[in-house]
């Protein structure tokens, strides 16, 4: 099994030395900018972790596909920030804000293409499966993003609908990362399926945690302004749960004006007070823990070596440790 310290070093080198086309600078500088401002690298990390459970050394045939997962994820962030009108990402200006919307759209497009080039460097023996898994995932991520935008025009969204949406928007890419590593390492189909499901439920936990942190996190740690979902009137796990628990009119609170700085502060405070009135924060933490536990239980039921299972547990803990 490959040690986690080896994976840490490999990720540092991989993204410290990642190369994109030099010209035209106006197209590729945003790619370099987004990779340089960092991130948790959780998707490539999980891919290398599940690969390392069944392999003894890292090689380009896993490093490049792992990098492709992060490049694809970063592409989605560039476009998400345009749609959400977000001005900050990881404490830095978003691409559309730093350059312009046209540049952000085109740079995002070429980043998606670059991701496919890297996934295509998987070993020939598993390349059709790797590309099939990644293409299905990429399509599903777009499905989830459209559902998320559709929800903005509805007063009521059920929790089942919301969980389906975050499963597509967030869960499937983490699931893909988890399966892809084991696929390239040659694990059997049953283990691959278990690791996909592990990643999926962990992805759900991660997104609920992200929703929680958007309202209750520390901006200096979270990397973007607190209350962004509230100001944008977005449906989140918190808004839906608050409605389920009988909070006062959440849709009306989300529709409150938020143009001036004072209005923004007041709107965030109003919505959070409604959350607090029905104990949404505690409910979110409980759900995050339940989803994470389910992910670990799925992995534990598969024929995964004990050392690998321990690594998966540590990964899960690191992912949601900010909230539970």
C-alpha cells in the first residue's frame, strides 16, 4: 500500500509543476491562476488513496488522471462562480471578476478539455472504462447544476429533491475519484462499486457540511464570504430543513432585499435567526455524521484491506472534521 505521506508529496509536486499551454495567455492564464490559488485537492487525493490501497507505487498512468479530476472540478468552479455571481473563491477574486465573463467561459471550456486529455492517459487496458466513468460523471455534474439553478425559481423544494441534486452536483465526482483509483489499480468490480458508493455518500456529507459552513463558518477558513447562499436566495440543506422543522416563512426571508451592505447583514441575520429557532445547525451536524458513517460502513463491508479501510476513515474524518 502507498503511504499517505507519499501521496501528500506527490500532490504537492503534481500541482506545483502542472503545465498548461503557454499561448494565448489570455486563455490559459486563468487556468494557471485557479490552480495556483490552491484548494483541498480532495478528489485527486482520494483517487490516489484508493489506487494506493491496491498498488505499491505512483506512476504517470494514475497521476495524470488524478490531476484531470482536479482540473475538471476547477472548471466547474469557474463556471459556477459566473452563475452564482460570486466575487471570491478561496479568498481570491473569481476568474470572471478578475478578468471578465467571456474569458471565464472560454477558459472554463478549455479547462474541461484539458481534464479529458489527462483522463485519457489512463492505462490502455482500462481506458474505455475510465473514460466512460468520467464522461457519465461530467454529464451528471451538469444535470446537478441545472437542478440547482431550477430550484432558485421555486418556493418549495423537497429534501429528497435536494439530496438528488447534491448527489449529482457534488457526490458523483467524489464517487468517480474513489472508483477511478481502484479501477486503474486493477481492483475487482465489487470493490470498485463499494468505493464508488463510499465516495458518493461522503460527497453528500461534504456538501451538507459546505451548506452549513456557508451560514456558520469562519470566512477566513471557508475562503469565501459567509452567507453567500442566503444573499443569493439559494435553496440549501439548511433552508429546506428549517422549513421541515416549522420555521417561519423561509421563502419570504430569502426574498428580502440585499443591495446595500446594511441590507445584506440584516438578511443574513434574519435567515440565521430562523435557522436557530428550530435547531438547524445541530440537525445539519447530525446528518453530516450519519452520511459519513454510511460511507465508512459501505467500505467496511467490502473486501478492503484493514490498512486501506483505516486510510478511508481518516480521509472521511479530514473531509468533514470542520463541522462535526
